[in-house]
């Protein structure tokens, strides 16, 4: 399987990505951007220093200078790319993937992401061509500690947060590199940390908050200490999940609707982006708040480019990515947390109260199906539900007055993914059963 993915370059170490491969990817990246200066950060995985050093060597061989910011979460790396004069950059990370993985999240200038639609295929072509001989005078490597700037910038968003206890599950990932210092700057905020030690072997649980069992430790600690809420980060801290005082996950679409209140208060009438899997309560709330709902296909590269084009101030994706126009149009888990605390404090309510008020509809959540002929299945769904309103923004979405369904091919796994929502629980269950008849047993 290729290491060149939809949103990043990623594979297992050392069989798919070793130092030699990393050096060649670094050279191809610098060559593609025709870069003069690039920013490089890395996560805490056991092989990350070796892979980062090799990647940087490949960049330097192309006559390009490197600003090495060392240990940094993906959001901190994005912030450095946005705020340091440069032609782009990379975070050496495999995000939430298991410990044997390593990878590269690549950006051009202004922290604009590279993806399968722009950049990654070109880098693959250069990588495969073998035409990566050193050129010009070797670049120079400067080591810069940029952590303080990131911490101060995120903390500057905190406004009149009420004293409270917050349970935070770092999952031994990169959130623990910066978030504790950010939270320490907020008066009256008491943090109860879980798994705060940086450990690339992930000894406690997988650093993927989208997988509900990974939130069990957080739920137990919230109950134990009587906290009003908790937050869990993924491995590179660009995503987060919110859990209320009763241990119920507040999914990212509802969190987006809550965060939109503060965004639109700061920037009235602007666009808020959301992905097409989100509950229809999200666009309804955005309109109610005087904002402009902007619906987009799944994937951070699509979301970020559309935000810039449509003038969106922020938004969110069901996967737990929250995006901020005030932060170089990038995603940042700890900033989402700070802004959530701002909003709940301003309204004088807790997370459960805020989320329950938005639970007007009945979603299935995302369900995966293994289907051999994806295109034929999408055509069949369109035929079966031909009397609905159909769009093809991402796979097939069929909308009726009282329910809707989206079925789309995964960008990262060999599945069709289905999301469905209805106005009643009974209708949801009925339509889910109908979709399973068509798609087969969920995986």
C-alpha cells in the first residue's frame, strides 16, 4: 500500500518509512515548493527524531534552509509556518495511528495543506523519479524554540472563564507538550490530567478520541472528581473530543454549533463551515445567529481552502477538527477547548445543558461498510431514493423533509461510510435498517 495518502504521507517504520525514505521525501518536498526556507516540527514517537533529522537533511541538500522547531504538536507547527516567514513546512507525525507509524503533514505558505488534490502526487512523482540530486549550496539548519509564541497566542483567546475543574486526557500525545502551559495561564481553571507523559508507545490507550472506548478513562475520572466536563486530544492535538458531566460525548457537530456563537459574536455575519455529515441543527443554528452556513465535503484540506475562499471565520468537522480563521485557517484542539470554556462561561451554563438544547434530531453516527464496487452501490442508492433531493458534494446525499442520508467512499480506508439523521428515533431506526439492507452488514 502506498505511503502517499489523501492528506499526508504515512507508513510503518522502518519497513515503509526509514531514514533514507524520509531524506528523499524531504528533498522532493523542497524541490516541489522550490522552497528557500521551511519549518519542521515533530511529535514524540520513538523514531521521530531520526526521521525528522533525515527529512531535514533532504531539504538542506536542495539548498533550502530549515527552521527546526523541535518537539511540537501539529497546531503548533501550523502556527509556526503561519507566523515565521517561510515557504511552507511539515510536522513529522502519524497523528492517532499506532506506535509503529510515522508520517508527514505537509504545508505550503500560510500553512495551506498539501493533499492528494494538490502537492502530494507531485511529491510522489519526484520521489519515484530518482531525480533528487543535491543542488546549489547546502541550506542551513536553525533551531528555534517557538513554543512560547504558540502558548501565548492560544492563551490570549481566553476571556473571563469561570473557575472550574476540567479533566483532560492527553493520551500520552502532543497535547501534553503545550496545553498544560496554556491552561496554567487561565485563572481559576483546575486541570485534572490523564496520561500527561509524552510517550510514543501509547501505553494507556490509542490516541484517537473518535473511538468511543478510548474515552472511558476520561468518563470515569469526570465522575470521580465531579467535573462539569472533560476533553480528550488525539495524538498530534489537532483534534479533540468533548465529554459532558454525565460522561456523554458531545459530538463535534454540536460543539461546532456552540462555538459558532462566540465566533459570530466576534465576527457578525461571517461564514461558518461544517462538513456534510453534520446534524442539520448546525446550519439552523448558524442562520439563527445571523451567520452564513457553508457546507463542505469531508477532509481538512477541502475545509481550509473553502474557508479562505468563502470568508469563513471558523467551523468544525464531525471527526473532531475545529477550524479557526483567526489561526491561519488551521485546526487546533486546545484552542477549541479554550473557546468552548469562554462560551459556556459567558452563558453561565455547563456543556451538558448547551448540548442537550441542540439535540433536536436523531443521528446514527458514522457507520462503515465494506463494499466491493463502491461506484455501483452509490448509483444503486441514488436509484432507490430517486424521489429525494440528491447532491454529489461527497458521495451521494439524499434529503427528504424528515430525514437525510449521506454515503461516501472513505478517503483513508477501504469503506463506504454512511451517516443518517431523522426527525424521530423511530424513523431513524427504520431508515438505518433499510440502508443496512442495501449496504450489507456494518464492519
